[in-house]
């Protein structure tokens, strides 16, 4: 079942991992390797806060929808150099979820065409 789940996640138009485990990270990296397929990385804390505000009546549906979209515009699995934190390696980006070194174009014109 895990293999089927992996293939469906890999080939889908949009991938939104609900759990930040190893399989989600590998799928995210594989999708980047295949041409930066849309992968939405949820800001769970912010999303819970927005849902609470919506349930409390602070937002209309349109306001809630716009806030969620705005919060995730920079979290779509776009190309980015991996974050390196010398003092906290466990907080760095995993190579498997962001294989930048394998995807890095050889010149600036290729980078602008990807982004």
C-alpha cells in the first residue's frame, strides 16, 4: 500500500502532505526533481489559527480563503537553496525533500527559467 500511496502522491497534480514524515519528504524531493510539481507545504500553526478565527465568525469564507492562499504563496515547493543551520542541524532542510545540489542549473539563465 505504501508503494501505491507513493506513486499516487508523485503523479498527482498537487501534493499536500498532512504529516511531515520521511515519505512526505521523499515525495516532495522527487516531485522537485521531476520539474517542481506543485507541492503545498502547510503552515499548520497558522492554518489552525485561521480555522479557529473562521469558526468564531471573525472571517467570512472569502476572507478565510484569501488568508489561507496568501499565507501559503511562498510554500509551494519552489526551487530554493537548502537552509543550513550550523548550530542546529536537525532544523536544516533535508536533502531528500530539497535536493538543490542535484537540481542546481549551471548558469543564471537556467535558474530564471525554473523560477
